[in-house]
C-alpha cells in the first residue's frame, strides 16, 4: 500500500497520511525525517507498529499507526500539545 504524507508535526514526531481513500496519523519511531508529499510504502491496514519504506529514498522507518480518521481529526491530533 502507498500512503502520502499530508501534514507533519516534526517537533512531536507525528504525521498525518492519506491511503486508499482514508486518512490517519502515526508516530515516527525511528528513521529518516519525513516531509509533506512523501510517499510511504508498507502495511497501512491496521493500527500499531509497522515498518515502512520511503518511496524516493528507499529508507526503512518504524512507525506506530495511531488511528484512521477524518482529515480534520488527524490534523487536530498531530497539532495538539
């Protein structure tokens, strides 16, 4: 599956994504920094820890998918302090 990053809060390590018609957000656990419009390849079908690859750089990163939700809720969740 491919997921596109739609928003970031790099200070908190949280990222909102769009994948197969759904939005969600995850925490970056380890690996290279991610930017808006980066495409990630991996299993975005369930909540929890997973390993994905950044399409352009081929970097492998560890993430924790927190939730699948609306775009607005994802932005709210990654923006909260």
